[in-house]
C-alpha cells in the first residue's frame, strides 16, 4: 500500500506542533523567556537568529523552507537547556505556573513565594497560592458568591469551556428612578 504524502500546510502544522511541545517542555522547566538569559551571549544570539530564520521561512509557507528551521529551533532549545544545566542554573519551581496575559502582563502563580523570588524574575508579578485564595475569598464575600456557582454550572453544561473574559457587575447610577 502506498503512503499518501501530506501537503505543505499539514506538514508544517505537524512540525510546529512538535516545536511548540519542545518549547513548552523547556519553558515549564526554566520559565517563560528565561532560558536564553541563562546561557552565554553567543548561544543566545544564535538561538534568536534561528528564530528569525524560522519566522522568515514561515512567510514562504513551503515545507522545504520551513521544516529545516523548525528542526534548527528544536536543536536550539536542546542546546540552551544543556548549556543552562552545565552552568548550574536553577530551574523554576516545578509547581509554579507562568502565564502571559492577553494584555501582556507576565504573571507567576507559585506555591513557595520565597523560592520563586530567589530566581530573580524581573518584570514578573509573583502571586502565591495563598494570595490567590484570599482574593477568591474576598471576591465571594464582597462581589458575588453566586458567580463561582455559575461558573461551575457552565462547566458542567459546556465541558471544556474556559473563562476568557471577566467583566465587573454593572452598577446603575443614573437619574432614572426605576
């Protein structure tokens, strides 16, 4: 039986998914946008050049142009990891979650605030699990206890649904008396 060849689009998509998985693995270990700062300047610059080459190739959107640069990026991630380990750099707290919000805020949620602060993550807001818990408690008391239950019911009705936006409750403060 002859195997059917994938077109350029599906091949690029599959390779980018592998690259994304590789990048995510290392970002979980070292932190988002941190690994390049843990290695020597020459290696960090080579990594950035490879990323620029990939971005340029993606504009062409042909497998022949893109796939070699995806492989180069994967080798680059492995090289950054090996160099950081060889330098004795400390990975992030494995229980920490790092996110970049749609507005560009860099936020870390961690269990041990002291251990995380020791990693010197400039530009990142660090929130402990206890702080988040206090905020949730305050939200329930001051804002709307039923909101949490509404979210849970929505998750039951729409499995896989996510909260993508939160708006404050509208307050009516106008001259109309009804």
